[in-house]
C-alpha cells in the first residue's frame, strides 16, 4: 500500500469496527464469546482495541522513545465501552494525521517510526474488526490492498519476530497465492527445494488464515494441507 493510503483505510476500518460492535452488543450482549480470540468476551475485545489504540496514540503524540512513563487505563464499565472505544479511535487517527510517518518513535519491532505504527494499527483494527463481525455473524471481505499489505506485514514482521533465529530445521515452504491481486508470497522461502503446499484465495482470506481467524478450508489447497497448517502454526504470536 502507498503510505498515504493507510490513514484513510484505518478510518474506514475503525468505523466498520464501531458499527459491528454496536450491532453485536444489541444482538448478542457484552458477554458474547469471540471465536477468533478464545476466552474473550465481546466486552474484552472492544476494551482490548481501545487499550491498544490509546497506547499508540500516546507513543505518537509524545514521540515516545520507550514505553516507560505510559500509565495504563482503568477498565471502563461495559455500558461505556462503545463510546470510549470510538473516542480512542478518533484520538489515534488525529495523532497519526498530525505526525510525519518518518519521525522516530519507540516500537516493539526493528522499524522505529510513525509509519510502522500506521501500518500496524491498520492491521490490528482489520483483524479485530473481523473478530467482532464473526460474533455478529456477518463477516465482510477484507479489502484486497489491506489484505495483501497485512500478509506482507505478517511475513516481514511477525514471522521473524516469532522465529528470530529463522525457521526450524523441519520447516517447509508454503506458497500463498492471492488471486484478487495476482500476487504470490512464500512462507519460509528457501527452507526446502519445493513447497509443501500452495494456498490460493483472496488476499483477505489468506491474511485471516495466517492469523488463524479462518480455517484453511476457505482456501484452495494444493498439496499437504495439514503440513501447511503446521507451518503456519510455527509462527506463535501469543
């Protein structure tokens, strides 16, 4: 994605999350379980995204060079969560709009700038929007450009973060083919001469599959699907 596309995409995603959360609360209540986040209720999910966005707003606004000094918020009552979450989204969007993406700030990754926060927060909101839409039972497609960028981020940032010493000796390549953008990526390239499987689907569905939000059955699997799932499972982000 182009750098100037991230913030508009984040605004759209935040609005989509807020609408879906309001509808899910109305239909299922705050105690509804979240399939993509085992052990979480809908209230936990809405609070989590608000907490995350509040933290990164603080990082960007203060140009923080470490997480020290951040004061954790006190959890709000369930009946305040929708308004609280919407306010945190608006504050994050405003902070990012006022910052140069090239400015140095602390992040937990090798890349240390506001641009990293832009990208990461779009993907954070995207996956959690699908989480709340799964509660609602009405999951909308992830936009193709957001899906491909999220897949790239997962491969570029999350995989090395989970496996800092590189893939284990028993790793096999898995090809990821996004048909809607005609793009191909590979998990664990070079670990073996040939891939164990090729997974084909939309960029959004591939993104959700590697984040374990949908099963591989939503994709077309050419090769050993069980081994492909095992390779994805090596990327443990807990």
